[in-house]
C-alpha cells in the first residue's frame, strides 16, 4: 500500500519533486497526504488553495494509475526508491 501512495503522489498534476518532498516531510508519509483535508494541505509550504483542491480532486485517479504502475514494476522486477526510503542515496536527499 505504501508504494502505491508514493507513486500516486508523483502522478498528481502540479505536484513536482519539491512539493512532493514538502508534503511527505510535513505529514510523515505519502499515505498521510492522501488522508488529510484541504485545511491541512494548505498549511504546507508551497501548497496554495488551488493546489490543495487539485490534490483532493485527483487523488483517487492518481491511486488508480499508481496501481497500474505497480503491476509494471512487479512484472519487470524494478527497484523503486523514494525520498525517505532506507536505500535512497544520501547525496540525492539534498536535491530537489
């Protein structure tokens, strides 16, 4: 379930690497980003009201698309790394 939410976060329009990282750090996980409301989202640096609405309106579709990506990842035995993962390269943690 965790990987699906991480992938889904990258599939939401207007959420680039910097905002995704801000959301992840603020809420503690990708799963948490998908369970909060608009008022909580706009508290995150870089998340305007319009962006919060986009997240809320697109999160179900993003989760559906992420499920398809998971199938591809499993089928092709791909290792996926996200910011915060134990194996994520330390030097990349300083990059957007």
